C-alpha cells in the first residue's frame, strides 16, 4: 500500500531537472549575448546593465558578471570624464623641446546603487562557466 502511495505521489510531482545548455564557439556566444541584452534597453525611466563573465569556478563567474553589470550601470548613470592637456616648450641650443601631457580621468560620484537583478543565467562553456546578468536601476 505504501509503495502505491509513493508511486502516485511521484507521478504527480515534477522531477524534471533544469536543462544544461553548453555554449560552443564564439558564434553561439555572440548570439546568446545579443538575445539576452537586446531585450533590455535603457530608457528615461530605467538604466540597464547587461554583462557576462567566464570563470572555471561557478561562484566567481556569477560574482564577476554582477560586478560588471553594476559597473556598466554606474558608468551610464553617474560618471564624468575630466580631460586635461598641457604642453610645455623649451628653446635651447639644439632646438625646441616639446613636452606634451594628456590625462583623462573617469570620476564617479558617490552613488547608492539600488538595483534589481532582472535576469541571471549560467551556461557551461568549454571547461568553465559563463554567467549572463542583467540589472536595472530606476531613475525616477
């Protein structure tokens, strides 16, 4: 009797494992990246950050992908570039010596990043894991 109840219970319970998808080659990687990131476009109300990361360790792959997505949102939302150029010239017996210095600095103001993970999926790729992460931040 108990075996019968067990079989009935198992037949009504979904015991399907998640399908493991393996990325093979750069063309498939580009296609998956396009399909994921194309669904999330920034607008006047939301900024999206879409990224992927590869690692032989699953948790490192997930962490790097999330960090890259955060960086993309911060760069889009709250950064500015400061560029400074200086040119010095000296005249001596051998001629004119020019010294040129060009500096570009990316400055990020203090930001509280209240983000929401919109999408996160990890694929097997070669001998490691590739994680795609999409986050969003409301601008309003």
